C-alpha cells in the first residue's frame, strides 16, 4: 500500500471555531464539496464515530466515518468504497488576531501500487478548491 499524503493550507476569513463547526458537519458538505450531490444517514451532532454516506457526482457511495474530533483544532475522516480508503485530516489554527484562521489539510487515497499515490496528488487541487469554496461561503454568510 502506498501511504503518502497530499497537503496544503487555506485561509478562512472567519474565526477558527466558526470554520471548524461548519467543515466538520457532514450535512454542510454538499454546499462546498464539488464532488457531492448529497450526504445520507447523518445522525446527531458531529462526533468521533459519526457515520454517513457520501453520494458523489459520479454515483459512488463511500461509507464515511469521523475518526478524530478535537474542537476547534483537529478533525479527521475516513471513507471506504470497494477496497479503496481515503482519509482527510484538517488542522485549524487561528490567524489575524482571531478574526481569521488557517485550515491545513492532509489527504490520502490508499490503493494498490502507484494508483493511490497518483490519485492522492491528482486530488489535492480539488480538495484545496473545495476548502476555498467553503471559506467563501462562510465569509459571505458572516458579512
């Protein structure tokens, strides 16, 4: 298995706790994640062990699970579909005297051979663009 991460950072023009609460709630994902049509099966508040299903634009339905939630600093998820596992880790750090924050991300697709590594690095621009979309939504809603 290849287990390298693609990573990056996106500036959010809202406080750390606002960005955290928005991004970790699966119900918000279709608004900012370009590959999603919907999420199903979301129950309760975000927490470690929370599960849901992503309904993707191409029709894939990975089973998702929150694997880490340390509000307002760290959050991680893992998704599985037909033997492929994808993980996303987000780290939230305050910036600009608490009126903004940086969201660092690490993303990995685990698959046999170089397929996972290639898919991981090919997906980094989409992950970054999705987070930028979320930042724009939150900034618009805050203003």
